[in-house]
C-alpha cells in the first residue's frame, strides 16, 4: 500500500527534477507536467484508498474494500 509519505515523494521527485535543469520555458513546462502527474497520482490513490488521519484506519478500510478481514 502506498502511504501518503510515499506519495509525497512523487512531489519531491518532481521538484528535484525541476531544480536540476537549466531554467527555460521547455524545462519549466516539463517540470510542471511532472508535478501535475504527481498530483494526479496522489489524488487517484486518495480516491481509491480514502484518507483518514489514522494509518490503521486506512489499512482497515483498504482490507474491507478488498474483501479481506481486518
């Protein structure tokens, strides 16, 4: 299961990719695309798994959705 901290790494990766390049329009657009992809991935996982402050609640909710016993 992907945790929110793992998903946050998508944003970090996008930011690092953006800062590692020379700043010009093409690189900024490419970095923006990476950040947009990371945002979409985070939102998809949040929609599928659901978000709750307690990680144990997230795990319980996911196992129930998969038809498993928590």
